[in-house]
C-alpha cells in the first residue's frame, strides 16, 4: 500500500511502548506494579476502565522533559517511516503538572522532540490540548486557560478525553468557550463506549468540528444524517474499538457504513501500543476488511488532511502528495 498516511487521533502518553515506560521507570526511579503488563511484556487491558487504570499507572514513569521529547520524537520518526505525512497528537497538561513539569517546559519538550523528527523526515504535526472529562469542569477550565495564556504555534486544537460516562457536556461549556476564544479548533471524545446521545449532546452543547471516535452514532440514523449534513468529521480508531470490546473485528466497525452514508471519516490509532496497532496497520486493516482500493484509501487520508487543525499553507503543501 503506497498511501500518504494522515492521523488525527493519537494520545501522547498512549504512544509510549512498554519498553519506553520501563526505561523511563528505571531512569526516574519509579516503581511500577507488575500487573500493568502481561507475561509477554505487553500492556494488560481487559476493558475500557481497566485500560484507563493501566494507562494512568504507566504514565507515572514519564517524568521529565527528556522523556517527553524522546516520546514525541520516537513516535513521529517511526510513523513517518511507515508513511505518515501528517499527524495530530493529543496532549494533556494534567500529567506533566502531576510530576512537577510546568506547562511551558512541557511544551518546549514536545516541540523539541517534534522538531527533530521533522528535520529528519519532513513529517508535519500539530498538538491538541485536552482536558480530562472525569477530572471535572474546574480542571477543564484550568486546562483551557493554559491554552489561552500560553499560545503556541504547534498547539492548534482543544479537546476532551477521559471517561465519557462522567458528567454532561454542558458542564464543560466554559472550558470550550475559553478555548474557542483562544482561536483553537475543537474536538471531543464521544460515542465510543456510550451511545448516540453522547455524540448528540456534544454537538448541541460544545459545537466541535470533529468528534473523537463517534462510532456509536451509527445506532441513530437521524444523527448519522446530521453528521453528514453538517460535515462533522469522525476520528475513527477501529483497532482501539476492537481492543476495548466495542466491536469484535474490523469488518464489524461501522467505519464504512458511516462513510457510505456521507459522514466524513478519518483514521487514528488512539493509543497504539496498548491496542497492538499503529496508523499504518489501521489503514491496512481497514482496506483489507472492506476490500477498498488504494484510491479509496487515499481519499480517506485526504479527508483527514482536509479536516486537520493546521494552517492552510501546510495543508496546501501536503495536498501535493495527493495530486502527484
């Protein structure tokens, strides 16, 4: 498959491999419980809540600017080797703060890691600052204020991740208004472990341009039509959905049903080492599951680029990959 890959949905700490986490733990003298790993060295994740618990525990090992710079560099250098031309990565201010990193130092670290990967491969990237839904509205507002107060050219979006069962989107209106005032593009995780109402409520209240996951919208034909009519882009991560038990196989994912209904869909790897995947694998598995042509896959990748939270000049440059 010779497709220029675009990814809109990957979490920074979720891109850390078990080997990287163990190396950070040794370097930072952090003791991790053995039960977050399987006997063969992979992450142990049984369901969504267990995944969140393992994720939070593993993150304790990531403590320094060096860790974050190495993590970002490693992710983008490896993805670029597999064909990535543009990627967006979700970042959170909460974990760096928990380990004593200021937001500005954290931004410097990720910028350093990305700059090195960009210099070596030409890969383009942007970052989306996310609040964590289950930490509550006040914490979300503080995160949005950081985005407002510390504008950075690489941070072009604001979003919300975490447990979508927690609270209601209306609780987070102030945070999203603050981010919108800062000129940031908006996306929200919804419709993954919760039903169509999760997507609808976020659209009604927070008015994002994109929805992270959103696959459960397929259960409501009227919502599917609304997504198509309004041009809302879904950041679909089939491998993640399978690993967390939302669907059993790639063929059961509603990815193509949504696309066939006129919904704009893009691909992401979410937390790739946790779900035994990467962005190249996501493209390959979707192509195989739905018997899609290379032209189909290029169109899906182009949709991702058109929906990207980057400047028009960068988009125009990258669109040349699709016209050659």
